[in-house]
C-alpha cells in the first residue's frame, strides 16, 4: 500500500474537500481518500502510487492548485481486541 499526500491550494470548505475527493476517485482506484481544507491537503491510500501528472490534471480541472505530491509506503493499522498484560 502507498500513502500519497497532495498539498492543495484553494480548498475553503467541506464542499471543496468533497469536490477534490470525487475528482481523485473518478481518476484512480483507491482504498481511501481524505481531504482537509484546514490542512490544505488530501491523503490517498492506494495499492500503487498515482500518476502525478494525471493526479494534478484531475484536481486542477476542479479549480484547485496542486502545490506538491509525495508518496510513501503505508501499512494499515492493526487493531486488536485483546492485549497481553
């Protein structure tokens, strides 16, 4: 799994977050997408790193500016019900 952080300029509200999430989900197959207008970023969890050019195109088509794109390996957090005491 890969976590991609996209710094985005121009998101002002929850509706902006939804526009960005929808644009990314239309362009790529993802496990999860989370956007924050307060942080000015979108986090994408996917099997492979998205193509940066295609990602920029999808987001900027919605009227937002992509400032940077970074990807790193990601491991799902494991939650256990029982702990060893």
